[in-house]
């Protein structure tokens, strides 16, 4: 709560935060969820926001590393630079 210039209270609505993304390990990650590098290796481009986070702990590290993952089934095919006018 804040106050306006006249000393009246101003109630602010909280911005709804999106729920946290589900976290996966290499053993629990579904086959259709991929990192951007894996998706681009298939000639596709990830679309929309990430659907989860892949977490792993590197040797000698205490905090896990994280990488966003996307659903490869929703990825779109990229156009080659010379293919634009052929559609």
C-alpha cells in the first residue's frame, strides 16, 4: 500500500507471477523436451516460452546449472536464406 499526494491510501494489485517452470534432470526429462541447441540441430527453431528447466550439477560445483527446454513438437522449421521467395 502506498499513499497519494493527499494522504489517502492507494492499494496496488499484485501482478500475478507465472508459476515456476517444472525442473527436470537428464533421467526425468521427457524425450520431446529439448534444449535450443538440440532443436536447432534438427533444423527447427523453438517457439513460445520455455516449458521447463533442465538442471544438472557439474563436478565440483555446489549449485546446479540450468538450461531452459522447449517442446520440440511445437518447434517450427527454419527457412534457408535463399528459400524465402520460393513459398
